[in-house]
C-alpha cells in the first residue's frame, strides 16, 4: 500500500466541504489504492461543526482514510500537507463594499500563503476556491515566498463544467463527446466561455452548431450568470457541483488530462495571449505527471481577444484594490 498523502481543506465546516471531504476520503480524488490523511481547518466559530463532520467521517469507515484532524490554526493544518484546498473565506455581508471584501479575504489568504510556505511540502499543490478566487489565489501565491508559483491555482473548473453541459444539451450530444472547452479570465460575470476550439467527436463544433447567435446571446450570459441562477433556485450557492469541480481540477492536475483534450485552470499568467503577467487567470491547460502547461498557439478572433481583455481588466483592477497586500 502507498504512503498516505496529507490533504488540507479549509472552510471545513462549510457547505462545499460537506460534499468534498467525503469524496476525497472515499478515493474519488487519488484513486482506490492511495490512503489519505485529512487536515481540516476552519475558524473558532466553526469548531463544533468541524467536530460533527469528523464524527460523520468516522461513521463512514472509509478504508482509505488513515487519520484526520481539525484545527483553527493554519500552520497546524498545513503542516507537511501534499495537497491544499483553500475553500474557506468570508462571505460578503450586508453593506460591505467589494473593496472591503477583497481586503478582508486578502488578509486571510496572505496568512494562509505564508503558513503554506513555512510548513507544507515543497511540492504542495494548492487550489484556491474561496471568492474572489483568482485574486485570493494571487495573494496566497505571492506570500508563499518559499514555494514555486506554479504550485498555486484558482478554480475555474465549475465554469468550465457548466459550459460543457450547456453546450452538450444544445447540440444533443453527451458531454463525453466534447473536448477543448476554455473559460478565460475571472471567476465572475466577466468570464469568457470560449467555444471556438471545441471539438465534438474530433470535429469542430462549428460544423455541428449552426446557430452562432445562440453562443453570444444565450450561452455566454447563461454561463456567466449560472452561479446566481443556482442561488435563485436553491436559496444557497453551488456546493456539490463546486466540490465536484474542485475534485476534478486537482485530480486532473495530479493524474493528467486525457490525450487531445485540455481543461481550464486559473494559473499565474506568463504573458501568453497578451494577458498581462502576474494575474491569476483562467486559461486552457494540459496536465502531465503533476505539472500543467498553458496551451499555446490558439488562434483568437478579434472579438475573443476583446472579451479576454475585458475580463483581464477586471482581474487587474482587483489586483490594484489589494495592492497593499502584494508588497
Ligand atoms: P460556506 O459559507 O458554507 O462555508 C465557508 C466556511 O469557511 C465556513 O465554515 C467559514 O467558517 C469558513 N471560513 C471563513 N474564514 C475562514 C478562514 N480564515 N479559515 C478557514 N475557514 C474559514 O461557503 P461555501 O458555500 O462552502 O463556499 C466557500 C467559498 O467558495 C465561498 O467563498 C464561495 O464564494 C466560493 N465559491 C467559489 C467557486 C468557484 O468556482 N471558485 C464556486 C462555488 C463557491 O461559490
């Protein structure tokens, strides 16, 4: 049997983790022959809830779950961890300005980046889910001075999966037939779900979808506003689908993307596609042997370039709003 891997998960008392923890513990992330040790982190107000979650994890008798702990101290939770899901963050409360939200969360992710840098494995893979995910990811990465920035990513996979399904429904194919979806930019309403490279059973989508206006007028706004639509329907934000996306993101990063396909990850921009360096931006990536590469050579139309520029402008303005946390 392999040596157990340590997986830190923050926001452990919240609704996304209530789905994610159980899937990680049963082997959905790393496979049926990889034991895991779970390190839960939340704030003191959620200590009692974490206790209950630990009890339920015990009650599942998962064969792969070798040990688990709950803490309110980031350094304790991140010690020696191989994988970290940073999910916990402060929600926007009544009267709070967007700038205040960015700053409060920035403070949380600064401290967590520093703690990861001090105590996590040097190869730790970090996925930031807590919103604003891209900018929080940038802050955590910036403060993890002893770690490679390529260890950090932010979650765009829920947007990616939403886009795949809406497209599959439109053309009447199973999701399985579709490849090469990309969601550029920010996990926000400015994101650009880009179908221009999508293949359906190896053929360009454009040979099947005869309705270009649908993409602009229905598809793109539907994906951009899907989070709000789920809140409207459920009275709560996406949780199980977010947990599934986080798990898929980390699984593909570690175990690789299928040949000929790619996924969307928020990763530190390197200047590709004219996106300014130093943003945590949704981009198409392939993964192999635990490393991602940004897909190169995609031909972008002037309209696509303009939509990418708009969402990156939003990322730049978020970065400016937290400039004091990026010194
Ligand atoms: P919940 O409010 O259910 O849970 C959040 C948990 O985080 C709470 O238990 C809270 O005590 C904890 N927390 C707060 N500050 C913390 C800190 N400093 N350290 C550790 N834990 C802390 O939210 P949930 O629905 O689970 O969502 C979590 C985050 O994911 C939110 O920021 C949400 O906006 C974000 N999302 C991001 C998505 C993405 O695609 N990037 C999609 C889903 C989700 O909306």
